[in-house]
């Protein structure tokens, strides 16, 4: 059995007879050391009691969007952020329909809309309801947006009908959940170096030039590779993020420092992913003393010189050149500029995103348009965590076919 120590699971229960089986699922999760919070819809409370679920999960059960006590301790947005995964079991036809149109008219649907965590649904309904085109369309729509499904199974139903619509067994849901939470260790032996975050270029002892990069995308990519067993070195500018598990992090401040560490690391790794927002220029001379404002000077000129282009230097390596993936954050003409950068910097792949109006920086969601020599692929908007997982897979596939 997988160890889910430290994993935080929200179990949503909607109103179906299969709700009694979810008690066993919660028991399995607790046995695997997961932290569990249960959210019940009002219809679900007709099938299972909050008291039972509280005893089994070891935590208070949430039922209402407007519960003053719950909002004090763990409001719905907090719970949406807290979750590593949301599993809705059983997920009724009604709940699936509401979710497919983005409704947020109870606590559980609100959580599903507010979370950036993966969502797994275990449908359970009468076989006729399941077979309806509208239900199938709703599920397809959700699947297209990244929602995962487990089941349903076929067989005899509580209502006496026979067909597809029985909720998967707790053990099957548990396995599907583990697959989402604990990725396969299939990248053992792959070595990856990633640059992330901004750089800071000192002006004087108290000031610097920098940019809005939060480092979230680069950190999510590092995590995505490390979770699959790759050996990951993360060269990070100054950011406010915890180091992902099993990632070797090297902190740097300036572009010059990042360049030095990157060049040393690049030749030892198979993949180089330049996600950092490197400052293009630095001070020609850093003032040793704090630059003072003077009464008679309304203008101050700083003389800047160009920083080395880290990714272009890596891509120009003759020997031991890794597979090089760059990023292009643009405010306009995203595709044209990205393709130009791919060629000019001699990259193997470029991941373009639009940062028009300051979008993306510091956000939890992003979308990417990937380009390589003979192809392209659009990765639609989703959480940076999920996007990083999809991107890691695309990079691996291009790396293998190179
Ligand atoms: O030219 P531009 O800064 O838009 O290119 C972005 C890509 O180049 C990113 O992958 C970024 O990490 C990388 N870069 C770099 N060193 C620089 C400037 C950009 O590695 N000095």
C-alpha cells in the first residue's frame, strides 16, 4: 500500500446510495497516513451521517458554504488551497452537470471551482442516467479540462437495474487517487537542471534592479521531474518558495552568478530548462556606497551593460550540450518572437506565454504554447503544478525523439 504521509485529501460526497462505500475509502486513506477532510452535500447527508464521517476521518466534516464556525477555522478557499487532491465519490449526475458548467452553489462545487489541485470523480448513478448523452457530454467536457475519472463499473445497481453506473470499489478509487498523488518513478537516471525566478542586479549596497518573476513555474517544473525520479538541480534566483522534495537547490542572486553555476551544471546534465527571468542588463559599476540624492539633481543616470545570455551560452556548447528548453514571456506577437528566439538562441524547444498586462507573474495558473523545430503544441490554461507535469512529459518526449 502507498504511503500518503503528508498528503492532504478532500473527500467530497454527493447524494447517492454508494456514499456508504466512501467510508471504506476514507478508512483506506487514513491507514495510508493521508490527512482527510470530508465535505458533504446536503443530499449526501441523507445517506451517511456527518458523525460517522467525522469519526472515520478524524476531522470535522464540512457541509455548508455559509457556516460561520467553519469559515473561522478553515474557510472554503482555505480548504481549496489546502487540498493536494479533491476526490468526489460518489459523484452524481447532478454534481457532474453542475461542475461541468462551473457552478458554485454549494460548498463542494465551490471548492472544485476554487482549487488548483487535481480533481478525481467517481461517478455513481442509475445506468440510464449514465448512458444519457448529456451526462456523457458533461463528463467529456470535464475530462478535457483535466478532471480525472475512475469508473463507473458495470453490474447490478441498488435500484435493481443492470448496467454501467456503479461506483468503483473503494480500493479502485484509492489506487486511482494514488496514481494522481504519487507519480510513477519512470525518470530515474534522467538529469535535469532548471533555472528559476528573477535575478537581482545590485545598483549600490541597498538597491537593485529586478523583475516580477515569482519562480513558481520553474519550481513546479523541478517538482514535476523530481516526483518522477529524475535528478534535479534547481538554480534559483531570490524567491519566496520552499524547495521541492528531492531537488538540489543552488541559490544565486545575479545573472552573472546564475551564468557561472548554469555553465558548470549544464555539461553534467541531459536537460537544461531556462525558466529564469534573467536581467538583460546589470550596472557597469556597482556603487560601493549608497547613491545619495542631491538637492540640485533631478535626474540620475545609471549606466548598464549587457548580461551574458545564459541559455544561449548553454545551447552554444560544442560538447556535452544538453537538450535545451527556453521560455519566452512576451507582451505581444508571442508566436513570432518565440519562434525567433528558438532559432536565434539555438534551442531545442521554447515555451511561450503571454504576460500582457502583467498576467502570469505570481499567478497560480498559466497556459503555454510549445514550439520546436518541426512542431508545436498548445497546453491550455491550468494550475502551474498540472501544467508543469504536462510540460515535463512533452519535454521528455521531444528529448527522446531528438
Ligand atoms: O531573450 P529573452 O530574455 O526573452 O529569452 C528568454 C529565455 O532566455 C528564457 O528561457 C530565459 O531563461 C533565457 N535567458 C537567459 N539569460 C539571459 C536572458 C534570458 O538564460 N540573460
